[in-house]
C-alpha cells in the first residue's frame, strides 16, 4: 500500500499519493487495483472489464474533452444498463468532473496503456530514459508479452517488471480476448458484424485484425461501409483522418473507394489527408487515382485550397502535379487557393501557384477583393512583392471601391504603401470621398502614411 507522501502509484503525475489517488479512494490495499468499493472485481458477461480494472476510454469526439488526450485514464466503477461503463476518470474533464460514461464499450474502452503503439523504434528505455542501448547491447530489448515497452539492458527490464507487470498482464489478457472474439467472428459472424469489426479495427489502427478479417472473410466484408458514428465516414476516410498510410494501402488493395466522401460535409480522404499535412498519404491516394479536384459540399474547399491555406509547399506541388486546377478550385464565396495563400502570407506557396498558372487578379465573388488587396490589408509585404512581380492590377478595387493602396493606408502598413506608390501606374486617388487612401490614413492618424501620400500627390 502506498504511503501518503510517496509518489502516487498511478504513475500519471508527479503528485504525492495523498494529493492524487488517495482522495479518490484508490490503491488502499497492497494491490495495483483500486479497492475502495465493496463490489471490487465484480464482472458481467456483457462487459469486457471488471469493476476496479484500470482502463482508458476514448472521448475524443466529445466537445468538452477537446485538448485532452484521446484516450483518458480511469477506473471501472460500475456497469450501466445501456451497455456502457460507469468510469471514474483520473482527472477532471470539462463538465464531467471525475465521473464519465464510456462510449461504446467494446470499441472505446481499453486497458490502461493498451492504445500506446509498439515502441521498438522511437521510445527511450522505460527505466532509465536513455535513447541508445548500453552495456554492449546492439538494439533495445522489448517486452516479449505486451510488446509495448522497451529497455536498454536486461537489468533495466528486470528493474521495471514490478511496475510494468500489471499493465503487461492487462494488455496480454486484452489481446487474448480480442483474438478469441475475432476468431469466433471470422467463423460464424454475419456481414454486418464483420463490417462493424472492420470499422472498429480501423478506429484503433489494428492492422493485424484488419488483415485477418480481409484474408478470411473478405468476400463478406464491404470495405466501403459507412460508419454512422463518424457521420458517414468510410474506413478509408477514417484511416486517412488518423494518418495511417499502411492501413490506407491495405484498404485500397481490398477495393476501398478513395473518393468516397464523408456524407455530412463531402470531405474526401485526400482532403482530410491534406488538412493534416500528410504528404506521404496524399501520394498514396494520388497513386490510387483519387479525384484531387473534388471539393467539400459544405463550403467548396478543395485539397489544394487547404494545402495553400496551411502553407504546405510540398503538398501543393504534389496536388498540382496530380492535376489540381489552380483557378477553378474556388470556395462557395469565390476564394481561390492563390487568394488564401495571399491572405495567409504563404509566399512560397504563392510562387508555386503563380508558376502553375494561377490568376493573380481573380477576386472574391462576394466583395470583389483581390489577392493583392488581401495581402496589403494583412501587411504581408513579401506576398505583395510577389503579386506585383506577377503583373497584378494594383488599382483593381473591391465592391466598395477600395484598392490595395486604400486598405494598406487604412491599416498603417507604411512599407506596403511605399512599395505601391513606386508602381508607375498607381492611382493615388482611387476611391470616392472618405474611401480615398489619404482620407483613410488621416482618419486613422497614420501621419507617416499621410506624408507619403501627400508627397505622391494624393488629395
């Protein structure tokens, strides 16, 4: 049993036991399991875990848990009539406090630490924290049972065993349960159950189970099944959202539709991969002949648009090479990839788009603002330089007759005003009345801008 001033045995914080799990009534006996409940160890045939088991539950899609880890640690406290667990979380999450109801039991509840991937490539030694093997070892040792933890030496592995044992046994037991369930499912499962198992395995990135399902019962599985819990996302969409390149390859090989969009937003796998900046995954989808010009139904954003917005030059190049139409891929308000790159000041992306034939004077359909107008308003002088070098119209106005010079004057962007005034065809008085560059600069009391404009003959 942990002493009050010892570090808490949960291992999740640096807090003392009395400040952490003791106040929750956990770890009160010489056991690695909480023991404050009279029904500790009670099980139920419909549930995978027993009361008192340490678990982690997936609440990632719940609004109040955004910003927390996807899998939240806790302890099973009871069973709910609707098929979910009553979970005591290890710390407060949003409106839930410490009490939460798990989501779908079998898909979203795991032994604590189970969702951590195999760590033979990147993690340091679990005991001493070194990143390289020691004592003459050429490679790290890996726990042979759970395959989730690695060590630099056998000594470190033996030292950590007492702490690691409970987690290791829980993972092994979970793997055995899953193996038995999958074997039974493969033997007797109907198509709907197989499809659900496939989706669950995609959610948990379990490539082993997916390969077993497809190998043994591939003819009975629809790899393009729609998952109602993700608002219509297909397995390939879910895998793309998670960024699992190998999993996407397996699903494509099994006949997965790379263009099947999420039903609620029209968001395709290549779009979500572009949003996540996953160049390698986009290349895989492009090789599978995905439609790179398919935009979302919610606002018309395309993969190229989102790549330009986030300034991902490599991704922009891949999409353009795959056939993305630089000028036709506009959102519902007429915003082009070149426009959004100008607004964000993504100069390198801007250069690539212009080289690919992007129209520098293509304005929004809503208010006729141009890329130059937006770059000038946001103060992106390097983007303004690139657009001017591409022979954009420096006097093209918005629907309220403001120009790039007007908006840069209004916002006090002195160097952009200076640059625009150096252009031989600049109209320093473009704009009516109070919307002229000089009137706007005076109204905002940008005296240096006013002086520049007056010296250039503005009235």
